[in-house]
C-alpha cells in the first residue's frame, strides 16, 4: 500500500457548531464545507490546515457510529484517513495481508470520496480510512 498523503484526520465531537467556532476562533482555521452523510448518520465540517484537512464529525443519531464512539470514548480523534489511488486494489491487498476490513467494498463518503475503513483491531488501535478521489485521478 502506498498512500500519497494524509487526506484528513477525523475528530468526533458532540457539538459541530461549537467545535467549528473553536477551530476558527482559536486556531484561525476556516470551515469551508459542512455536509450531512445520511447513511453514516453524521454531519461533517471540513477545515484545511496545510495540505491536510480536519474533519469534524457530529452524530445525527445516538445509535450511529459517531454517536456510539462519543458515548463510549468521548470526543476526540476518531480516525486517520489516507489518500490512495485505487481503493479496491488497496482493500484486496490489505485483506490478503490479513487485515480485518470493516468495508469490503468502497462506499461514498463526504466530499464525494470513495471510502473504506480498516478495523482498528488489525491496525494497532487506530481506525484507518482509505479515500479515493476519482475526480483528481481522472483529471490527470
């Protein structure tokens, strides 16, 4: 596997608006996108810092993955996302190497990316997200 860069760091929060204010007023970052990903039961906000994005994640349902995470662990880093060029190939490679997959096939995530997660029990405790931006790949 050869990710090109850290695509984003996902941070679970209880209140998206209060969290955006912190990142904008204290850290001086600018929120450039807020969207809801209904099938993941989450509202997201994106902020850019250098070449990396911060994705703030607020649950829209206590039984959704972010709702359960915040209930169990509190607010904080939820996942690290890596940009890859061929997500299906990378999933097959990870599975062949014995990595437990949460997603066996890519699905649509925020910002139109194809995404898939690797289980933290196979990645030394960190939830890893793989992201493929087909618009950038197809524009080369």
